[in-house]
């Protein structure tokens, strides 16, 4: 990057809110994905005007710009593939307005999900999308990935709560989309376009978010099964009853073993577990708990336990949230990686999908743990690979392709909530073959110089085992590129912290 750009950035945000220190660049080269690459500079704007000035400079100098929230995205979303400026949005973290009488709030993008709910909860409201990363992820990151979570079946995804946005466009122009009203048919719904745009169309600097009423009661049933198919059938039997759960979390035996071994949580040693949550009026919750137990038993549950006790429910939820870190400690030589990690299938296809995933894993000699927000058909798999073994990565990659082929054959999507970026790009292109050109035209119209998060989604041409954060493929494009890139680079030292 040219020295002039760094100097100009310093004029916009000042020395203390930017950095070109090698250690900072290295850290900001990661998100929660398998990928890594260093940016050239990190800046931390404090308001939309600063964001706009940074983007204008980037536009004039054709410098890549990558907006970043908490960096918890799982597919390489914030990894600066072509270097450039990381715009860290976390200083813009004010809750500007909470208007419960109008059912909306106005927040800056850097507000953390759990912190917003702590404020809303005191007034009897919430933003209920419940991503597993809620204690860290930002509302801006959630909007731009259309994040959701275990409660999407009943409460929807982030897009269902976005009423309006303030956005800095790739030219630096600041626009306002949507409204603060619950209804709006006024022109193109540009806020909808921004939702899920993964930092490729603009930078969100303010969000008008719809509020939901917090349920008065909730309860959970833990049901254990001797087969994964029975657990999958239980999910669709509950929906078909009809009964609207607020969440159903499914875990297979690989996940159960991992959390029992690493966290000692004492879950039943079964082939699969469903944690079924219902919420609402206390009387309705009691009635639904009974029906859930009956359906679970009819679907083949060998053990059920219901609880209304918040501590117990939190404990089960903790066990469920412990899957990701536990899988990473499953066996010493393995790391758990986000590969094929977020597909969604029609609910009734869950049994067929989970069985197929296990078969594909066996055939390719990889270990796959399957879990997920199964009430809405969203399944997560984590693959255990040997991080330094090219062969292990190749087998994993082959399994990923086969898993996604199966998902598409079942009428599903390659990503229910995490988004595309790099890790899902080749498979998303298969899924969206006939609308790719339209997406490209939209991108070109809004960002003709391709400065916003370039190289992602349809712009990614390679395979997924690239720009790895792990030491495989050392002679190829993928291996520890950051370390290689660091060699020969000098610390420019323009920044403060
Ligand atoms: C343990 C764990 C559990 C998770 N569970 C879930 C889950 O249940 N559901 C789910 O949906 N996701 C989940 N995720 C993925 C991730 O947390 C979400 O995608 C989250 O919304 C990302 O928020 P963030 O603030 O970390 O954004 P980042 O990772 O920083 O950025 C995500 C994307 O948004 C863009 N971006 C960020 N801020 C802005 C902005 N202000 N303007 C424009 N673009 C911006 C970035 O360029 C990037 O493309 C999980 C991740 C982890 C690590």
C-alpha cells in the first residue's frame, strides 16, 4: 500500500485509531474461518463521517476495504484476500434509542448482540435471533451476514428485524434505506439488499431494528435416541403436529462424546440428542411440554427429561454451545474446522441428510460431527482434520463437495446462516447458477472499482483449501500465506496501537 494512503488515513482517524504494526496486522488477518491473510492497515472510525472519508480515499486510490465487526464470521468474510484497509467498526457501539412503544431501537453497528439484549430484556423485549456467538458478535456483522440461530424457526433471522439502515456506499456517499416504521413499501428495499451482502456492497453505520416481545416462560425437553434418523424424525414430527418450538438443537454421537469427554457435562451416551425448547404463556408452555414428550417417545426416544428450571436449561444450552471447542479437543492430532458447516435442508429431509453426511464422512476417512438448529432444517457439521496433513485436507475437501451435492439434491442450501465468502463460494455458485450474473451486475453497478471486500462470494475463483491459517500445502498458494507475506515486509510503524 502506498505511504500516501496511510498518511491520509492518519489525517482522518488520527494515529491512535489506526495501526500498521505487524502483530496487529497478523491478528486482524484472522476471523473464525480456516483462512488467513494480513491487511495493510487497520483503522477504527468513530462515526459515519469518518467511515465515508475512509471509503472515499479507498475509492480514489482503488484500495480494498474490508469492514469488520467482531471477526467471528466462519467463512473468511473479514480475511483481506487482496490486502488493503480493515475498517474495525467496534468503536461505533452506541445504543442510540430504544422506543418500546414504537417497537424499534436504533443502534450503531458495533453493539454486541448480548449487550443489546441485556438492555432490551429489562424492558420486556428482545432481539431474539440468538446466534451461538451472541456474546461476541456485533449487530452490524449480523445484519451483513443475515445471522440467525437456534430460535429462527419461531423468531426468524436478522433480516426479519431490519427496518432501516444508514450505509456508506462504495463511493463514500452516505444513504438511508428503509424506515423506523413496521411497514414500508416505499421503493426498492435496499436495506434487504444490504442484509447478507457480506461487506461487498457498503458499510452499515446505523441500524433501525424491530423489537420482539420477550416470552413469559420457557422450558426444555432433552430427548435421547438410539439412532440419528429417529432424532431427525422427531424434529419433523413436532413441526407436523403442528407445534411451534422456539428451538430444537440436535447433536450426534460424535458431538455428545466430545462434550462429555472435554467438558464432563454428563449428557446421555446416545446416538443422538434433541434439546427441544418451547416458550410463550406459562399455561401453553406446560401443555406443549407434554406434547413434546409424547412425540419424542413416539419417534423412538429412549430417554426424556423435561425442565422448567432456568439453571438446568442454561446447563444443557452450555453443553450444546460447548460442541465447537470440544470437537477441537476430540483427538490430539485433530482440529475441528468450519467445513460444510452450515447447510439447511427442508425439515423432513433431516434424517436422510444426517445419515448421508455420516456415510460420506466414512467413505472419505474423515470424522464429521453433526449438530444444529434442526427445527428450521439448519445443520452444522464440523470436520476434524489433521492441520499439517495435505492428505487430510484433501479428503475433507472431497467430503465437503459430496455433502453439498447431497444438500442440493435434497432441495437445501449450502448456507443457512453463516454466509458464503470463501469457504462456500464454489458450492454457492452451483446452487445459484442462474442468478450469479444478476448478483455480479448489482455489485458492478454499486462498486465499479471493486474495492469492497474483493475476492469473495462469486468473485472467488479458487478452491476452498486456500489461504489456510494452518501449515498444510506449504509449497502452494494456501499455506500460512501471512507468514510468507510477513517475510521481507518491514513494520511501517505509522500506527499507534
Ligand atoms: C462460536 C461461534 C458460533 C456461531 N454461531 C452462529 C449462529 O448461531 N448463527 C449465525 O448466524 N452465525 C454464527 N456464527 C458466525 C458469526 O458469529 C456471525 O456471522 C456473526 O453475525 C458475525 O458477526 P461479527 O460482528 O463477528 O462480524 P464479522 O465477522 O466481523 O464480519 C462478518 C461480515 O460482515 C461484514 N461486516 C461487519 N460489520 C459490518 C458493517 N458495519 N458494515 C458492513 N459490513 C460489515 C464483514 O465485512 C464480514 O463480511 C458463529 C461463529 C462462532 C465463532
